């Protein structure tokens, strides 16, 4: 079985360089980072964005701000 991966470059218009700041357009690349599997035929491809550390948009799936928000929500549930 052959599996091919490719990165996707685009202009992201949801980049937020400052928490609570204005949204800006920035060059972004979404690329596969790793493949997870359990030994079965199902594989999960984990993608990432080159802007994830500098983006404070909590609504963006790839941003660090969204990851931190989801962690704080999980802690509140416990």
C-alpha cells in the first residue's frame, strides 16, 4: 500500500497575532505531522499549521490558543 502526503499552502485570513486583536491575512501551510495507528487498518493523520504558536484565534482548530482553551474547558469539567 502506498500513502502519499502533501502540504497545503494558502493565505489564512483568520490569523490573530495578538490576543483579542484584529484578524489578519498571513501565509500559512497545513502539513501532515504524524500518522497514528493501533495496528489495525485504520490510520489517523495528524496535521499542523506553521502559524500555530503565533496565532491567538481561539476559533482556529490549529492554533495554540484553541488548544489551551480546550484544556481549560476540560479542567473546569473535572
